[in-house]
C-alpha cells in the first residue's frame, strides 16, 4: 500500500510539473498578452510569446505603436504587459542581459551606462507600459479570460525627477502617482490603482 501511495504521489507530481510547463497555442498567448493593452491598441499590437521548445519570439507582427508580452508559463501567476514601441530597444536590451544571467542591479547599471554613452536610445517623450497580473486560479486558459486581474501603469520619462515633475517619491495614498528611479535613464511614473 505504501509503495502504491508513493508511486501515485510521484506520478501526480510529475504530471503537475509537465502541465505547468505546457506552452499554450500561439493564438491563446496572443489573446492573453493583449489583455494588458488599451482597447484601441489590442488588434494591431505586436506580440511576443513562447514556442513549444520554450524560446521567446514574435508570435504576431503588429501594425500599430504597441508591443505586448505574453505570460511566461514557467513563472507563478499570470503576468502580461504592453508598451509603446519606442520602449522596445530598452526592453529588448533588458531581455538580452537577463538571458546572459545578469541580475537586476547589473541590468540597471549596464543600461544606464549605455544610455549615457549613446549606445542605447530611450524615448524622448513620455512612453507608457501597461502591466496586468493575476493568479492562475482566476485564469481560464481555454478562453484567455482573467478574472480579478490587477492593471497598473508605468510612464517612462528618462532622467525626470521629483522636482521636474512635481511628483512625490512615494505614494501618500493608494493610487497616487509617484516617481521611481528619479534622475536615471529608467525614471518612471508609477500608477498603482487602489485595490478594491
């Protein structure tokens, strides 16, 4: 009896591991990725996602000014994002450095030096990223519907400061915009709406 129980436990654990690493079909990844986009940007956004072998690539070429990233099936929960295409060089450089094994501080420092040196170009105007997150329990993978998702906003303004924007360095109340990483290439306005 004990052997049967342990065998079943091992099979169940292996099944769960395999199920968690299954890559959804490209059309479902696209539907999931564009959940983060504003309604008028969804249909024409370029979408990155994952192939069956786990590699990251373009799943749909876009025809507007938005880029969306599908959920990484290897990570906990659901997390998708969409951003203005002017941020793509910054985002792609971060992905490359992450694949090279760099940590968050190293990625920040390398990109800061590259922006200051003119090797990496940041947008000259404010550029927005929309990030949607939620739990796997609230996500219907068959229909790409996320219940009770949380949408937050990031507006990149390179080298902006509290003084140049009038924004505080931290929110005083839930939902209040504030500036993060002020005075750097990655300066951005954070807008985290109050949760119900």
